[in-house]
C-alpha cells in the first residue's frame, strides 16, 4: 500500500454491531406501544443458508512462497464450504501482463464477482475498473488498486499496525526484564516495497513511544536464503543483541538457521505473518522466537465469503447495515505461547 492509501486503511473491523429488535407485548389500553428506534440487524442468521448460485473469479500471484501459497489454498477451501459457489481460479502468475489477461478472461466469462490479489496494484487498477464498469463487483485483496473505482470492497492487512504491535510487544518485554537501553535489531523484507516501509515505520514509532530505538537493521527478500544471509551479517556486526524483529516468517526459517549457526540464543525474537512453523516453535518455547505478529492469509477466506455475499446481494451477518463494508482491515494480533493454540488454525506452511 502507498502512504496515501495507508491512512484510508485505518478502518479496523472490530466487534459486530448488534441492533435490538422491537419487543412485542400484549397491550390492553388504547395507547400505541412505544417505538424502539434502535437499528434492527439486517442480516442476522441469514447468511449461512445456501442462496443464489454465485460464480466467483479468482486471480492471485504465483504461489512461490508459503504466505502466497496459503492465499490461494484458503480461497479454494472457503469456496468449497458453500454448495452454491463455483470458483473459477486462474493459475497464479507474477507476470503483470499475464495476470491482466487472465482477469480479462474472467470478465469475458461473465463471472458474478471477482476476487483479485494483484501482483502490482497500480498495474492492475485499469482491469479492476474494467470489471466494475462491466457490472462485475470486485473484491480487492490486500495489495490495493490506485483508485476505489476499481473495487467494491477492499480487504487486507495493516502493515503499519503490524510494526506497531511488534514494537509494543518487544518494549513490554524489555521493561519486564528491566533492560533500560536494549539493543533491538530488525530483519526487514524488501526495502523498496511500501509494505516493508510501513512495517518499519510502525516498529520505529512504537519503540520511540517507549523511549527505545531500532539498532542494527538489515533487509532480506522474504526468502529463507536471504533471511539466513542477512541475519548472519547482522549477528556478526552486533556483538550484543537484546531483541530482534523479523518481518516475515517465510524468511524467518533462514533467520532462525543463522541464529542457530551462530549459537546466539541470548535474546528475544519476534516474527511476522503467522506461519505454522513459527507457531510450533513458539509453543515449544525452545528457541529465541517467542512471538509472531499476524498478517494472516486467512484474509483470502474472508474475501471469498464477502464475494459470495455480494453475489447474493446480502450484507454482513449481525451488522445493522444492509451492505458489506467498503473497506476491511484485518488485525495484526500478537501470537505468544499463552495464546498460540487459539491461532493455530490460521497458521500457514512456510
């Protein structure tokens, strides 16, 4: 996401809005019963029942690492839960022109709704708008298009909040250990990407609010190989380290390998995204990895559910509004040993 779009993403989907229905009582006088002006829930209990058949077109980048593979896997699994949903999924590609062509094929096939996670949001904006102009509603998944005219609903993660929550957790742990001036390292993702910049900014801001700062920092490529190489460099340059945040659990496989190779386990590590591998390590409590901050590919499951509702003209269950929201930001929960079992179901394979 761009910095401009980040501010528009601050809508966090919290608790459901529950409206109270009118209480009907027997009336023996001539007085009219008092009116209840509370908003009635528009869709309570109606969404789980099979409805109008819906064909959903799905397009995403190539499943070349664990998180992206889980996006497509989750989308397919969620579609199978609904007997009236047909999923028309294209083969994942990192070629922008090929993805545009695939989406155009889905438009020509007249699918009811499209779910698109673009390889490049800017590059696929025009084809998203083309679908909307053709009367096909679009769910824009995570990587945002340049204009809201290209989608009906956006759903995705909060990169800035991910950094904030990682920073807050580390600051809390440092204070609990009475470490006044901790050395806090960072293994970022690809620095040229806005998502990495937003994560790093959130991390820096959260630490600054607690009187701390980011120390040794390297940038990897979201791969285990780059994670291992860059973490080795960081460890060689930092003889003392109290805490480390790694942005991505896929590259975290290499980060942990570098830590083990250097025999450096006397510090706290926090991961990012929420892989099953990371959660198992957190649960075992045998490694420096003590927490991971979610950026869960379960958002793809939710995108399919939203597409189904759009195709059937339904709103979000238990919401007072008759339409689903225009924007939904998933929350970056901090997964620790204390709550890991709660989140294992959304963990993905690294």
